C-alpha cells in the first residue's frame, strides 16, 4: 500500500495478543511434534510438486546472483548480468489512436480512462496462445493484469489539486474546525476528481516478445480498463441484502467500480482476484459524534452514534476520509446511469426524508471485497465475492490440491487486524470451467495463533451462537465477527503466498507503530525504538521493521482447522541490536517493512518492501529467498526495550536466513514502493512494479534531489527542471545471457 496513506487502527476488541498464553510455550521438540508431515500434492498455477518415484534427485536450488547493495540513488539497481526495462507506465494509451501528451498532467479524465492507471500494485501474467486462447505455458504472448492502488495528487495536476480554502460553518457538509486548512477545504474541480478516479482500478494489457524484448500491444482487443465506476455484480451472501441497497441499485445485485486495488490472487480456473484495500478512506460522513481525543483523524466514535455509524467506525470510516482526495466534497459531473452522482456517492450521510434506496448511505458496504475478473473476456462483468468477507483486503492467494477443497488466504492490512482464509465447498478437480461461482460458497475463517507454535482457524458461520450474526452480516461486517471469536491481532497482515514445494503459507506483517511491550506476543513479539536519519530526525517505536510469519496446515489439507506456525524472518537493519536483528541479517540482505510476497514456481520466495523506517539508508527493495520449512528453528527469547519499559517474549522462529539463501535482488528509486511481481513460465522474464516514485515530493520542486523529501525523476516524461513528474511503471527484468532469473 502507499505509505503516505494513513493506516487506521479501528480494532477496539480485547482479543488476546497471546501474552496470556505465554506460559503454554513448548520446547523445540514439542513444537516439531505438533503437526503432521507435509504432503506432496500441492499445485500452484500450472506447477505441481515433483512426483514420487523419480530415480534422480533434483539439484538443490541455489541463488546464483551477487546481492545488490543498499542504495539511495534515484534509479533501479539489479544484479550484474541483468537488465531492467520499462514495459508499461502511467498514461500509456491502451487503445488505438491514443497518445501520451508531452506533459503528463495534460491528460484529461477521458484520456486517462483509456490509458494505464497509476500506482501499479499487485499483478498477474496470463498466457495467450498464438490463436489468442488461454495458454498457461506461453512465454511470448500474454496478458498482464495490473492493480492501480491510488494516486499521487501533486503529480497528476499541473499545480496540485484545487481546493476551496473558505472556512465552512457548522451546518456545512464537512463540519470543519476553524483554522484547520486540511479539514476546511473542499474540492471544487470535478474534472480533477474524475481524472483521479480514472487513475484507480485495474489495467488488462496484452504484451508480446519480439526480437528478444517485451512490449505492450496498443489496440489489442484484450486491453481493458476497470475504474471506480465500472459496473460490477454483487455475488455471494450479501447479494440482494438491504445493507447494500442504494439509489444506484435498489436490488443490491450491482455495484459501481472497485477502489484501492492493492495485492491480488488468482484462481486455478484462470481468473484474476483483485483486492480492495483502503477503500474506507474515500468516504466522508457528516453530522457524526467523535471521540474527544480524536481531533486529527475525525473518526466516528465507537462509544456513541448510531449502530450503523459504529459499524462504519470499525472499518475506520472517518468524517473526512483521505484528506488529500475528498471526492465527496466535489460537484458531480453531468451524467446519468453509471456516471450519475460520481462524487456525492462517497458522502454517507443519510438524506433527510429519504430511505436507503434513495441515497448513498450504504455505498461503503459495496466496497471492501475480493473482486473476480475474467482477463480473457473483455466483455465480462467482474464479480464482488462477498463470501470472502469485507475488510482491507491484501492478497487472496490460493492453495489447491486435486481431490480436496480449495483455500484462499487473505490479510487485513490495518494495525491489529487478522489473517483469514476462505475454504470452498467445492472440491478441486483440476478441470474447472473459467465461468463459475465457486467463490460464492464456502466457509470463512479467522486465524488464532497460540503461543505454543500451534494455531486454529475460527469459523465465521451464522450457526455459531457466539456471533449472533447472520451470514449477510458476517460477509459485510467481517471484522466484527472475527472480534467476537477472539482472532489474533496482527502487525498489519498484508500479502499471502503459498510455497509450491511444500504447501506452507507465508504472510507479511509489515510493521506496527502501536505495538508495545505490554501487547507484544508470540506471533507479534517485538516492540522497540529505532532512530531515523543522520543526524537523527525522529524516533520510531513499535514493531518498526516488521516480520514474515508462516504456517503449515495440519496434514497439508487446505481445509484443515489447525496449523503449526513460526516466524520465518524478522526485518531489521544489519547494525541493529541483537534483540532486534533476531534473524542475524547482514548488509547483503537486511530489510524493513516487508509487504509484497510471492513464490515463483521453483519455490523461490520474493520479498518486496514498502518502508518508511529505513529510507535514511536505502530505498525500498526486493529480495529473493530459499526458505526452509516450519519447525526448522526453535524458541527465541525477545528482549524488548522502549525507553524505560522492558518486556520479554518467547516465540518460535525459523532457522535464521544466510547470505546464500536470502539476497537483495533489486533496489528501487527514491520514494518508490516495490510491489507486484510475476514471471513468464520459462522463468526468463520477471515483471516487477515500481509504485509512486518520488511520492513525497511536491508539484513545485521536482528538480530537487533530497533524501528526506524523496524527490524523484525516475521514468519521467517531463524532463525540464522544476516540472518533473515521476511515473509508476511495470518493469521487465531479464538475464543478459537469456537464462533463468536468479539461478
């Protein structure tokens, strides 16, 4: 996710952080005895585990590249012998006749609807045969489906976004506080807001390999843009519910658009899963009660207000939303049908004398889902799969074995939120048709990590009397259900990944500035202080650098209700104290704030960072790893110290990575998050996204180069001093000798 967007913490539940379970810790031997051995039936995409009966052992996997050094240069650095080239960038036209204007800010909203969006994030490669049919083995022709999470507003408009700075009175829509510019201002230019909308969503773009290089195909019949106003279907338990009815669709069977598309997933039948993450920030809500001590975020009070307002508050819906967007305060462009009320629909205040089918009080309930898209059919209507729950979705990665039910693993990216999985009712046969509703039927679970290295999946089902919630309520207010069952609060659970070699599930826990020594637990064990800058400009507290946790399902069954777990790696600076750098990271592989996560078909784990704590020493990065398995390490004692407060936690950790099996592969330009990754089936082309280079810059000073303001001119279209606009881009990385990546 873009690290300039505020991460809300709206989880007030008293769910255990595991500190009350510490006395149940087991010895290493007990932990290793806790689960069954891993089976050999896992398939990921077209890749199956090596079958039994082979007479020759496979050569051990090795990372055969020299680790890239940390860097603060405004460029992309890859290992010697590799080349990174831009493939598609923000503003590249998708359809015939489209062009990129000399000045990127000159793009109109109409042009942007026909072009690659901004803030490239999760991504997946779908192969195409020469005849244009699905072909998962195709290396030379395919479709890239790319998420566009957000926008950098100062880069989009020539002089930044336009606001009316007039102070509003207490009867106004926004209920501002006098003298506070950020809250008193409203958007006045509908075209600006419409262009920002068009930068969001998803791009489907055909790519081909010609003369040894990849390029995108402008005008391909497969090319497509999905935006926050593209018609979509509601499917699953919430379809037809009163909770989703609006004036746009009084039947709650349709919705408009998708927002803040971050991480992703795929299905074994050949569709794409895009995840709606920080959707709550796009909405505003007038005339609500607020917590007395919450003067900056403007969140709805959890202690007062209507029942509906409290449920909105649990999702972090604020009075003002993302202060830099505020589409809800802009005038509506003229339009009807799918283009009616494009701005005002983000204002959730019930209108006097109206019902839910006459205004947009329920509009927020149509966002926060996993959306399934058929990339091969540009006329297909995407479906919001409500059975997979509603929260800040980060990733929806599958685990499927022929003859067993399928599981999809999902993080909820906010401080103190949960890890989920959805288990289908359907058994995987290996021959599923691309058009089906398998994801509408199954069981949603939330994870509970016990201190002894074991865990359990808590079923979120209406039959559970503890919940006292209907199936519809569980689908729409999923966080509330997980609260009630006591799921484990985690340090911003983000991307999930499944190891194709042993079926184990990995999860990035990016960081948590609110983790304390009092709340540290076995699954989220660190709370410490970290200084930033030279000279020091600030001190960061909490789980500053994040970690990666992994779990092994009992009997390797996707539908298992118990699992074993440990911590694969702790993010840390190489020179941090041993109590922080618990994985013994060195200058060749230290990292902070793991975010993107992906296993390639060979079992190499790729780790991408979205960092704000280590930028004084290095830009964000991507690393490659050959991990072991759950249980290959043992108990670790964590000695936490923040100021004068100390706490000790014992956790289970994997065998510490080494310089040979964890290496830095790429360092990005200034201000950029590294996110989104896939490769061709022959493993010779690696696709990686560079999101929001120069994000913390301003529209008036692009020509400056300053470490702490993160200016960037990377992949710039405008090259005149003082007016540079860095653009998000998808790179294609190849080995100069034409060989496989990383090995």
